[in-house]
C-alpha cells in the first residue's frame, strides 16, 4: 500500500455551534465554527479570507478566547486550521469541551 503523503486527522472532531472571527494580518472575518478537536478547527467564513494554505491566523470566540493556528485547507467558504502545537489551544479547547460544550443534534428539514 502506498502512502500518498496524505495527512490524516489524529484527533476526533466534534460538531459545534459557535460564532467568532478569523483574523489574518489586519483583516477579520465573521465565522461559524463547524467542528473542533484539540488539534484543529473547521470554520465557515462569512466573507472571503484571502489567505493561502500555510498562512498563520487567529480564531477569536467568546467561549474559547484567542486560538493561534495555520490554515491547512480552504474550499467553498470553509477553512481548516491546525492549532499551533506550542500555543495554549489544546488546553483552551479541552476546557471548552469540559465546561461549555453542548452536544449538537442534527437539524432535519420538514
């Protein structure tokens, strides 16, 4: 079997319903947090971010504080960010899941 140099996620992502902002350089865009783990986060941005993969960004959310990371992918208004391993992100996310997170139930259309 060949390893196609595909980087796989090492931590389970949990669905979330949080709102915040993504800051890249001097620009901030509104975002909705789709899912999160202790190693990364997936967001839906409300307007184009204009940041390439590998760009350093900050995520700002009331229940999380400020998280630092690097964009790993971007597609159709969604962005995947890997947290900086030497930041407090792991502790901040663990604290959020311990004290604030409520399970997200799927919403079915009628």
